[in-house]
C-alpha cells in the first residue's frame, strides 16, 4: 500500500513538473542521476583536429566508434562541432569551394596515463606525420584544461596551433603557451555577479571555498572587494590545496570549518577536476546542508560527484550566457546513431531529446532494456537543445577558424599546397595570426571578438537546481546578469520562478545576526565584523523605520516617536483647558468664590449700619471684598488657550489685585492698632485716624507694584511659550514669565506686604476690643504667606499644565484664606447671631469680657 501511495505521489510530481517545464521551456528541464553510468553526464576531454579539402565534401558523422565511456554531454560537444562545420560548408559566402573537415579523439588523458604518450603518438599527435600523411590546420581542445597542459608542448613542437574551448584557466601566457589561444572569456564579472545576487537575496554572511591557485586567489580578492563595498561579510574562507598529502589531512578541518559556521550560503569556486570535487565526494556522506553558489563546471551528475542533487536548499549556478542555435535541434534529428549498437548512451540521448523512433537495430536493443530504465526515459520531458558553455565555445571556435582562413585567402596571403586526395594544406601559423584579431557575428546574432584586449564583459545566466526525489532534480533558469547595464540594473531575477522552485517567497537567509527590526538600531561589538551585531532600542524620541539601521533618526521638535519607535507622530497641542477635569474644577471654584464674595459684599452693604460692619473701617472691607472678587476672577485668565494679551493681563492683574488685597489688610491692621492707641487719653495720634491716613496705604503700595509691573513689561514681558518635552507626545502651551527676576520681584513685594500685615496683626491680636480684627487678620496672613511660601518649591518642581495648575491653586487658596478667615466670622454674627450685632449687645459682651478679665 505504501509503495502504491509513493508511486502515485511520484506520478503527480512528475506530471506537474512536466507541465511547468513545457510551459516555461527552455528555462526548466530535468536532471537525472543514472546509477548505471559511472560517468553520468560528465564531459570527456577531446581533440578536434581541423583540416581542409577542396570543394564541398560532406562530413561522415560518427564514422568511427567512440570510446564506450563517452557520455551524452560529450556527444553534444561533438555534435556542436559537426553542426558548425556543416553550416560553414553549406555557406557560399564563407570559404567557397573549400570544406572544413574534423578528426575527433576523446579521453586522451586516460590513454596517456595508461599507455604513455609516445606509444600512440601517430594516432593522437597532430602534425607528427610520415610522408603523405595528413597535416592539420588547427586543433580545438576542451573541456578539460589538463589536456592542453599535457599535450601543449607536443603541439608546439609539431607547429600546430590550438584553441582551448574549456573553462577559463591561466593558459594565455605567450611564453609558456605561444601556440595556444583561449576563447573562453575571463570571469571578470563573475565576482560582481555573485555579489549582486547576494545583495538581492539580502545575504550578509557567506562562506567561500576556493582552490589554492592563482585563479582562486584572484577570484577571492575580487569577491572580497565587492562584498566590502556592499557590506557583506565572509564567514569563512576555505582554501583547498592541490598538494595530495595536504588536502587529505585537511579534509576534516575543512568540514568542521563549514559545519561550525552559521553561514547557510557557501560559494564554491574552482576547477571541477580539482581537490574541491574530491572534498565534496567525501562530505556527501556527512550530509552537509548548505545552499551552494557555484559555476557551471560543477553542474554535472556522476556517481561520485553529484553534490548538486544532495542539498535540501538547492544550488545556484552561474553559466556564461549564450544564444540558442536555431538549427541545432533539426541537425541533431538528422544524425542517427547507427554505429552504436553496443552503446546505449547515444540512443538514450535521442530518446531524451526527441522521443522519436530509433532505427530498428536500436529499437530492438531498447526493448531489451529493464522496465525501470524505459519508465525513466518515458517520463523525461524534452530538456531543450541549449548548448553548454564548452559546446558554444567549440561552435564559435570553428567559425573563428573559418573566418580567419577566409580572410587569409581573401587577402591572398600564403596560398595553399595541395596533395593527393584534394587535401588543402594552409600555413597554420598564418591562420592563427589572423584568428587572434578576427571579429564576426555568428548565426545566432552574437558578436564574437577574438581580440583578448577588447573582449566584452561576460554575461551570465543564473540557474537554480533542486532535487525533487532521490535521483531526480529540476534545473531552472531564474535570472541573468549583464555587466553592460548601469549599476542597480545589471541583475534580473524572476521572482515567480524562485517562488515556484522553492515554494517560498524568500530564499534561505544567511546572516550572522538576526536583522534589527524597525525601532531598533545596530550595536557593533568591538573587534567583530560589521555583519555581526546586537540590536538595541532607539533612544528616546528617536526612530528607525527600516530594518538594520546603524543609527536612529531623531524626530522633529513638534513630533514624537510612537511606542514601537518606528514612526514620528505629530504632538498634540494641549493646555489647561476648561474641558479638562482639572481646569473645569478650578474654574468652578473660582466662580463659586467670586459669587460668594459678591454675596458677602451685598450682605455688608445691607448691614452697613451695624456695629460689626462699622467697627473696622467699612470702606476698607468693601475694597478688600472687591479686590478678592478680582483675585478669584483673575485665575480664569490662566485657563484656556493663551495669547500674548492674556499672558500680560494674567500677570499684571494678578500682581495688582493681590497687592490691593494685601495692602488693604495692612491698612485694616494699622487701623486696628491706631484705634486702640487713640482710646488712651492724651495721645497725639488721634488726627491720623480721623484724617483717614491708613487708607492712603492702598494707593501708595499699589502704585509701587504698578511701577514694578511697568518695568517688567518694558524689559521682558510675558509671552506665549510651548514646552515640547515635558509631556510625551504633547506640546504644552503656557505663558512664559519673560523676566524671572521681575516676576519674583513682583511676588516678593506682594509677599513683603503680607508679611508686614502678619507681623502687625500678630502684635495687635490681644488688644481688648469687642470687634478686634487682629486675630482674624493674623490667621488670614498666616494662610496667605504659607500658601505662597509653599508655592515657590512646588512651582519649580512642576512642568507643563501642572505648573499652571499650581499657580491657579495658589491664587485661589490665598484669596480663599483671606476671605474665609476675615469675613466668615463676621457673616456668622450678621446672619446667625444678629442679637449681638447691636450697641446693647456690644455693651453686654464688653461687660462680660471685663468681668472675666
């Protein structure tokens, strides 16, 4: 039952992938690991020896049996050369009446190792010839650079030029390799392309594995420079040595270096025949799970080197961009593998690409194949006829040879010699000299410039490889890179393809530290790289509205940071308003006391003829009551939205009316003292009381206060101010005192009057009089002074609306203290004890007081 379910799932996955690949062809195709083929899809090293014949001569394709170890990819290499030669020979505009021919030999390195070079030199060494033996115009080699390195000296001695078509190596040294031209462009843009990809996926912590050679060290230097420019850090750098004993002993160290690093993305750069591959073969069994970023050299599947299908996170491959050859598929369909009755690889190639009927002999062989193999072939969708890098280089090399020879013939330079069999033999080195500087457009429309000094920057296709089942994977083109475009526009990625391939919207993250969310800033530890940091909250009233910000941004003065410290919000303008509970309460208290004072004034006017009203200068009582009314009303100026006029009025009215009240109390106190002194016979102060001298205290004191206020307003008057910091998220509108010194001078003068009144009243508190106000005045001034003395420290310790509320409270409290202490007892007698508010009642109280004494 489980096998049946697995089979159904397998069918569904294959069908869905098959459908998607057909819809997006040629960006998506299968990669299959074949356990029956040790080499898998590895490309073999080959020699393509080019020679010429007179007239049109059709190539006898695959006339010789190839080595049994030749893989489908190698057959594609051979086919690309045949295809180019066929196009050239049929083109009347290139080499008319001249045909290019080719002799192909593969796996020469294996033959060299087994039998020695000179045992087979007649068969494998061009231009080592006997009389009447064929001489070759030029030799194309690839994809393995070791072939050129080993056989290069022999080619040089035999005076045969060579074009190396494999992956770029340092083979351009004219002193060491004077006979060799390397068509593969140097990977000058590869490091930039990889850094662009890293920045695109927001990776900041990346590992690098390279080989210990000039090629790897130069790549690392370029990559490091690009990473530093883009704030990307190297988690580790593993440099794998070519020395056999060295890398064997270091394999475990390399492994631990990778596995202990937190980097999830690792760049692999090196030659596919280098120790890098050997390390991966060994690491495969240790199940290292990373997202690998590499080059097309490692895009191969063999029994021992299929690490690309061994990663759960997939692999990203950079491959030199090349155009599709429109006629290549049709050419392949016309070439039948009739000479390969003993080798199934070519038959499988046809089946995989075309699903076409094979010639009868091969069909019989296919019928004998295991069911599992046929099942595998049947469900493989067309992979597309896209050439590999080596195929494309071979294709262009053949065309470069043809154009060079055409140019030489056209200029009548060193004509040819002809021997038996219509074999034309041209001067190879003359052709080679033309080839180094030739420039042409190939049939696909790509400009091919053979001048090494003027080669354009390479362009790259970016493929994503991921395994679906144990032996099956998908390779999808997800983007491209072109160095011709301006910075920021060089990389193009298909988000749809990435999301389909990974089933997630974002690639695997690879960071040293978790990105700091908005509202936090990066804090760098001393001695660590810039990619490793801690996240700290922004300081007060500062924000960070993006991830990974180095510094927070301070909000403007009229704005404040929200709770998460991600955005700045406009501060709310606020003040002690009538709608606030505190403002409403204080306004109500002020109005209540104002009305109550008006009522008392009315009561005093109604009972102005009674002894208790007349006892202590009723005029001063009226003045005091009226000033208290204005005191209570003046507190309303502190509530509500402030303006310049209100700020000036609230300070001046407060100072003047309270000065009037304090000076009135002082006048009443002096009046009590004078009244008692005058009752003693022989006193000369009688005229002071009769002349109303105490009443002049009020205007004199008030005039002095008005002068102080005038100086205050003339030098530094009060003004509307805003406190932006006292309350979070609010702008407090209040009246600034202007000159603090002037304000405290005014307040100090008013306090000195109250202190004088308190002292005089306190000394006269025990004078024997029926309606002596001295005690009442003493208590009222005690309350007044206590309130304003307490005001000073409290006022300085509060800010914003609380500061205004404290000032209003002191005005109300001090005014209420004077009002209640002086007038409440009198109202009690007037309203509740009217019987004693008569002259008879006064005599009885006075007599009773004398008896008690």
